[in-house]
C-alpha cells in the first residue's frame, strides 16, 4: 500500500468513523465480489428478460430513436 493510499484511508476513516482495518476489509470484499462477472449467456438472458418491461410512453421510438437519444428528455 502506498503512503498516499494509507493517508486517504485515514482521512476516510476520520470522516466516516470506521476503523482503517474495516475500510480495508470492505475494499477487499468489494474487489472480490466484483470478480464474479456474469457469463455472456447470463448477460444475454438478462437483456432478453428486460425486453418489454419498460415503457417510454411513446410509440415511435423504433423509428425516431436517434432523435430521442440526441435530445434531452423535456417531459
């Protein structure tokens, strides 16, 4: 661990009231838990399950999608 990292942890510890050791454990746990990335099949299955679950209230998005992506939503 670099001195800068340790200084940042100490500052965070002071700001949050959590011990440096706890913050380090949380960081390790976060890193380890992010190592399980879904497989390509899991990502595709999740995307397919999302189809049709949300509505923009507009019925011409497939035709004018570029316009909607370029403009801010002003509803």
